[in-house]
C-alpha cells in the first residue's frame, strides 16, 4: 500500500496542477467578461508561485537563446575584425608606397638640380651588396660596363660624395666608399676656403688634414670638393666638421668630419658617366680601358 502511494504521488501532483491551471483559466476568462476585479484569496498564492516556476522553466531556453545570440555576434565581430585587419594592411602598404614615392620624387628633384649644376650625365644605380671590414669599405651596384660605367667614375648621391668606381663587370660595379682607408679627396672648407685632404679612416667618420698655418677650420663648417684632384667635380658636399685638433707645433692639423651621406641608409646612388682628368690619365696609362677601346674600334670598323 505504501508503494502504491509513492507511485501515485507524482501522477496525482500532475493532475492537481492541471486542475488548478484549468480552474485558473476559467476564472480568468470570467474575469475578462465581468471586467477588472481582485483575485480570489486562493488564486493569489497560485499566481505568486507561478512566477518562479515560469522563470525556472524558461531559464534554459533563455540561456541558450542568449548564448547563441552572443555567439552570432562574436562570429560577426570576428569577420569584421578580419576585414578591418585586411583593410589596415592594405592602407599601410599604400601609405608606404606613397611615402616611397614622395622620397623618390624629392631625390629626383635634387638630382635634376645637381645635373643642371654640374652639367654631366648621371646613371642611377641600386646598391645590392656591401663589403664592410677593418680594411675595405665598398659597395656593389647593379650597373656595369654594359651601361657605360668604367673604373674611375665618381659615385654620388643627392647628399654628397659616396665614393669611386674601382672595378667593373658587364652588369655590376664595385665602388670604394669615401670611408675606405685608401680614399683621399682634395677638399675645401666652404666658409673659409681652407684647402686640405679628406681621408677615410675605415670607420663611419673621415678626417680632414690641412696646413696649420693660416688654416681656418671650425666645428660646423661644411667641407666640399675643390675639384683640384681631377677626380670629383667641384662643389660636392663631403662632410661637416665635428671636431678640430688643437693647434701645436706640427705642420698639419686634422679635423673630424661626419660624412654628408648617411651610408647606413644609402639605397641608391648615381654614377657620373665622366672621369676626371686624373682618372682618365691613370686608366689610359695603365691600359684599364684596353678592352673597351678594342670593342669600340671593332664597332667603328664594322
């Protein structure tokens, strides 16, 4: 008998709840017909109990619906974020190209001014390699004899002196930099016209040797090429004086220069397609252009 009561408890509870719900609906229906009125005493507790039960029943559904909505929003945000990242990368690339175009336009404008000043043909060349050691400072450029470049031709940038072509192949050339220990350039202080020799030290600085007596060199002075060495045209920037040795009993004094060209950022240079008198004489005497002259003579004979 006890087992029967236990088994019948749940069905009776369900029947009771259904009966209560049916009575409530009937009462509510009559209330709608008769107009607004207060609930009977027995209906109030039922209505109060229905609220938490309804919340408990609808909570899983609301939770799933809310979670699914948030998941959908997150998927949309992720897609939008990916599109924004892609757009950002495209804008960064476009900005980089515009900046490069501005830099190139400014460089070309300065080179055009230099061509007008020196009235010499120039060939642009890209730096494709470098040789930096304690003994040699040189770069490799992507232009050679096929482009009209010969050893002894100066290499410059819009900032000033880069170096000198010292070896060529058909499609490439090696240029010894201003920084190399073997470099020596006849220079002049632009302000005082004091002359001296600019020498490379194998480091990122160069030195300017000048005669102590009558020499007028100060920190901040600009040193330019004098054109008297027969290698570089006159008026090219070499560097800026950052230190001057103390005057003493020695005949020569030295000044330290920061090169006008920032070699750490140098990407493009220009080869002056004309050798100075000294280089022309040197390479003619040493037979450095024998191959080129032979080819030229052969072309003329044909």
